[in-house]
C-alpha cells in the first residue's frame, strides 16, 4: 500500500491524497490492479520517470475510486467518466491526486532556481514587483507558479500565465490564496488552498 503523507477533504466534495514514493518500479507495478487495457497502455510508456508517474497516478486513483478509468482529453487534461473530476501532479518523490464532484486543479512544486530564469513568462509585472520585496524571492515565485499551474490544470488549455492570472498579495506561509482570472474562459475568482509539505508547495483550486 502507498505510504500516504497527506490526505484531506476538499470542501466536503472531494479528496486529496499525497504519496511520498520510495518504491522501485517493480514494487509499484505490483500495486496496480491490471487488466488488458491498462497493460496495453503501460507498454507504450518508455521512460522510467513516466512509468513511475503513470503507475502512481493509477494506484492513487484505485485507492480513491476503485474501478474508475483514467482518461485524457486531446489537450492532455485527465478526466473520469461520470460526474467526478480529477487532477494529478508529480514533483520529485511526491505524487498527488485530487478527485472531486466539481472541476479541480492541483499542482505540486519544489523550489527550483530554473523558475527565476522564466519568472517574466509566468508572473504579471505587479507580481514580480511584489516578489522582489520578499525575504525569499525564489520561494515566493514558486508559490506563484504552483498557484497558476493549478488554475491552468482546472481549465486544461488556453491560459496565458503572465497575462490572464494575477495572484493577490500573500505571505509565504499563507494557506488561502486568491487568483483573479480574466481570459478566453471568461472572468473567474479562484480560491486556492496552499499546503507546505516537506519542502514542497502544494496548491489546489477549492472554489471558482
């Protein structure tokens, strides 16, 4: 069984699971409840990193919704049959999945200096000005990236990070974030939950 290091209900309509994966590939494969279709899909996955991501997502889904089938739209956005919605994220040795009865987005992100090099591509100028005032610039833009990734995953396509979304001012330890979105999908105010866990930032949409 997966060693779950975090789990939580989402406004009583969904559930988040986060797993620190220490298992090798063979151990992960042994956890999957295989059928011919899954075996065929898995055979197409070549890179070990992708294999681990493929396996962990399906193992977590089996825990939350036994028998559910994980599908993907042409945009790459995951979905489930019926009236349940899903979002998946991987970063380092963490794997996360959220299933809810409403559209949802989830992102897991560790601090990565590469984000500093592309900050202008995903941060609005107002956000960059705020980030420069923080005691930890990298930590701040990491949260910005993760929050915007969560909103992007909510939609699954056609979101311009540095123009369509502005995250309202927040403290590094703040657990509730607000994103103002205005783009091809209309205008939305997103409520986001921010969790700090073992050096990672986990952000998911909880209302829109």
